[in-house]
C-alpha cells in the first residue's frame, strides 16, 4: 500500500480479520508482541479475529529499556491481550557473547528469538505466528540495507511455522492510523519506534550486561530530558572504543555516548533535529555525572541517507 493512496483503516481491519481467520481456520495462533505500535496493532487485530485461540507472548531478551518489561506487560494486560512472559535473558547473552559485527548480531538475535518462539509453539502444538512486520522492514531487508530481525519469509528463512503479517503492506503513519481507529491508548498509537533487537544494536560492537546497562541508563536520561521534543526517534548509543577523560583529578580512559534525534515520516529517510544547546548540555552533564564510566557525549548530525537511523 503506497503512500498517497487514500487509506481506510476500517476496511483494512475488516479485511485483515477475515484474512487471519481464513488462514488459521479453527486452529490456534501465537502473536509475538513487543509492545511497540506495529506488533501491538497486529496482535490486537489477531485477537479480534481469533479471541481465545490467540496466545500473546512477550520475550524478555535482556535488551529492553529501564522498566520496559513491566510497563509493556501492564499495557498489554490492560488491552486484554493476556501476555505470557518468556524470560530468556541469559540465553540471549550467551548466544551473543563476543559477537561484534552488526549484521551477525541481528542474525543471532533473530535465530535466538525464533528458536524461543518456535519452542513455545511446538510445546503448545501451534503452527501459526502473527507478527507486526511493516513494509519498511521488508523494503530495507530486501534492499540489503539491514536485515530487520523480523523479516523471514521474504528472504526464504523457514523456522517450521507459518508466519502471518497483517501489516506488511502498511507504512508507519498508516499503522498509527489503524491504532487510533482501534481506540488503542496514545502510549501505543503515538509510541516512538524502538528496534526489535532493542539496546543490542544501541551498543556498537561487543555486547555484555555491563555495556547494556550503560546505554540503558543513558537512554533513560535522553528520553527524560527530551520528553517535550517531538521527534521520530531520540536515543543514546554506546560507541566502540574509549577516550581520555578526567575522574577524581586523574586520567580515565572512559566510554563515549552518542545522542541521536531524528525526524522522519516512515524511517526510509530521516533528518537530524536541531536541539537547543542548553538541552544538549544538560544531557551531557547528566550522563557524565550519573554514569561514572562515560567521559564524553557527542551529538550525531547525519541525515539518512547516507547514514541510517541506528548506528548498526
Ligand atoms: P535504520 O537504522 O535502518 O532504521 O535507518 C530504520 C528503522 O528501523 C528500526 N530498526 C529496526 N527495527 N529490527 C527492528 O524491528 C531491527 O533489526 C532494526 N534495525 C533498525 C530503527 O529503529 C528505525 O526506526
């Protein structure tokens, strides 16, 4: 569904419901839901289509933001989606140990993610998986820009279950329209996008619990300080390597955090947003005073293209 063609959310939802019922028949399905707008809309529509024949799972991979797991379970619970929590933090960290390359990280994340889901489905005798893949995910994966973690069939990967992607022809603005039409709360319909692999791809290079904790704290500070700034995405990234700084009057070879704030319609192109210097200074001051290991904070200025929104 291309941009510019009038889009009717009500017709879209009715067709999607019929479609899901047609595929699943009298059987059961699982929805993998991260609490983001895409997967929540897909799960909500699947719930309308299948009711008790849908199980919603939420995977804790260890790469979520502070408080995100609890918050997401609460929101999904309030929507009547009865999320089942699969805590697989240690499995993800084990599988990703020592991996540095961004695309390898995504591939291992994807494999681990779908093995966890696949095991859950097998043990429950379920063959259908609903997920919130949207058009931009497919376009970029096929174009060889990035392997979005949730794009499977389009690249010929077979995990032994049938994937249902009700939103795969929509772009982000249309998904938000559907969310509003469905009456989902603003905390879902207007939610800032967050990549499926989460903080895993916000740590450039090697990932371990300590490095994730640093970017988790920095992310919280950025989101708090820029609460009133209207942007497509605003986040912190832990850069590879170290730089010289000062702690307690002595040289400290510490970490560097980059801040990225972009405006975008559909994530296919993006522009950096001009942030008042005073705001940038408060972010830098808070990050360096609240996270002892960080000695430098940078603001990233590149549009997409030639950059991408994420650093990895
Ligand atoms: P890039 O970095 O490719 O990001 O300009 C475009 C949009 O996609 C998000 N993103 C991902 N989302 N799995 C996801 O579900 C991924 O592997 C992934 N990589 C990037 C990114 O946050 C932005 O909104």
